[in-house]
């Protein structure tokens, strides 16, 4: 009939899932076929992704999904696998939280100043941008670089490409031309021949190989479609904004990615100083946003505390005193794993604030700090892009955290619309539905989302003065 099924593979930093989206002219349903934890592995040489485990999870998920009309893959950004001349993977892909990039950026800037890099690529500074990772790697045997979703697509189909939205996180793309910055690549000494040709979201990416069909029990041909393969690009595509709405978005999960959808990049020096990035989105859009540490801070504490019941902890945190101590949730000091409760306590102590003691107090400190970082990003983005907004959309895993959503509404002084939770998978599905004529463009996909997905609205409780005070406290620290 007119209903089509799509497998959306969505790999996050802490779990990988295969979702099945069923799309009709006026319907959109998403169901989970398979979910498995994504466990980074610390070996003597550093922190690595278990890429074979992830791929095995994809195959299991496709088997569980059953007959689908297409498959699309998205994941976290910047990381990659290197292949030798025969197309074989050279070692486990390195985790972006690995320490090997320490001090690398400074060396790159000695050749190409950070100001010039920003003016040409629009990418915020993060130690893990692909460019810096590449400069930290031994590339002598590498013949090809495939970003994580492109690597898995290659294993599924045998075909190589570099999907654009994710390529925009390498720091080797010019956001104005939406193509390689050959000048920057040359000056920093990166051979662009390493990369497979660019693919646009919506482009065909081959068919499941016969061996994959056999392993998954699927009947071919099953096409694979390039989607917005950066999970944040897919998540932003699934922000259920109304037509003409002036909105900011916050994609929540391990990270909080907070900002605006623009038609053109903002490449000013002021924007660079504020560490805003210009990543590429669907249909010619720019994702103008800031990376905030996100629920990673809480995930790492939960790990340290031996995985206590989250619901009970959040209830206690909601009753803990508000805004007692806040930390800078944008601080790269929180990037590496380990000792998170201690590091948060240290940050409070060093800034002369009360040191949170119990898990509930620390959790409250984290959520207040995240909401405050959300406020700063939403305010800065509006100012830097000269684009005021009336509403903040929160999508992704953090929508399950009602306290975080309410605090964000309070901090921003704006209504928050929370949902959908599985935004990246939905954005992935919506792009796959395009070739079948079920979804025309971004606006059309968003209309379908607002009609079909449950959303929760949080009104600001009018305490902006308290948030302003906390902001000043942090700035003074
Ligand atoms: C979110 C995300 C962010 C990116 C970070 C590292 O999952 O993709 O957008 O900055 O992970 O890749």
C-alpha cells in the first residue's frame, strides 16, 4: 500500500538502536527493533570504539526489523575508520574523548591561525574535530577515511561515500560552498584524496550486499539511503517547529547542542569567540549551535554511583535547593570520562560556591548548570545571528527529564516544547521517505511530526532574575 517502512540505525555515544519508521501520507510511527549498549573500550593505547560490536548490533537490528523499503544510518560526528588500499579497516576507530589530541590544535594554529580556520570552515574549536584527530594519527598506511556512519554503510553495501552533514564536522568543509575547503586542507596538510566523494542526504548509497541479506534473513534488493548521517543533523530535522515559527532548539542526550537553524553561516570573529559552530543541515540549512557537555555529566556520575534508580534521584533533585551551586557545563574540563562527582565538587569549591554533597545535590547542580548553559547558548545565538526566537524546542533523550525541561524554560524565560525523544531516528526516517514522495522537504516533515508526535509544553515560571544572578556568579568565577 502507500505505507512504507524504513530502518533507521541511530548510534549514540552510549547506545545504538535500530528503529523502524512506518510512514504514510498522514502517518508516522516509530518502533524500536533493537537496542544495544555502546561501550567504549579503554585499552593501553587509549579509548576506542567497539566498531565490530556496533556493526553486529546493526545486523541484529536489521534482522529484527524485517522487511523494509530502505535503510539509513546516523551516528555521533567527527570520528572515523581508516582503510588500507584493499579497503580493510586499520585498527579500531578512536573515541573522540581519547587524549591523543591534547595540544594538537595549538600546533595546527601555528600554521593556520584559529581566526582563519574559523572564517573558512565556521567550525567551533573542539579538540576532537576530525582535522585535529587526523593530525594526531599515523596515516602512512591509510588509503581512505570513512566517517562512522559511512564506514557502516560501506560494510553494508560495499560502496563508499562521505555524507555532507557529518563531513561538515571535520573542519575541512566550507559552509558557504558546502564543499571541501581545498585551501584549508592544503595548508594544514590533509590530503583530501583520503575522503570518498561527497553524498547529499537523500542520495542512494547502494544496496545490502548478498552476505548481509543472508545474515539478516532479508530478501533483496534493500536500498541504503544517505540520511543526515550526523545524528544532530537528523535530530534538528525532526524539531517539530510550526510553519514560520521563530525557534531555537536543544538536542539533548550525551551532549546538549543548542542553537538556531539558519540559511547562511555566521563567520564573524565574535561568533568564533563565543565558540558557535556552523554545521550543515538538510536542504541548504546551517546548524548554528554550541556544544554543551549535556547529560554526559549525569551519566558519568551515575556510573560512579553504581547506577542508582534515576527516577528516585530526579525526584530528590527536584526538591533540593535551586541554583545553590552551578558549574560551567561548556567547560572542556568535563570532556574526559571518570571521577565526575569529584570534578563537579572541585569546580564548585574553586569558584567559592557551596560544595554539593549527596547524589541528589550533585544532580541538582548538574541540571541547574545545564539549564543555565542552555540559557546562555540560546541568548548568544539570537544575538550573534540577529534572530530573536519565541520558543525553545527540546528534542532527544533529555525530553524524558521533566526537571531539565522545566528548568530550561525557567532559565530561558521562554516556553519549551519537549519532544520527540527519538528525534535523530525520526529525522533519519523522514529523509528516507523523500524518494518515495511521502515527505517533500524539511517543512513538510515537520508538519507530519507536529500532527503525529506527542509533545509536552513547559511554561517559564518567571524567575529570570535568579538565573541572571547565577549567570553572573559563574562569569565572575
Ligand atoms: C552528538 C554529537 C555532537 C558532536 C558529538 C561528537 O551525538 O554528534 O553533535 O559534537 O556528538 O561527535
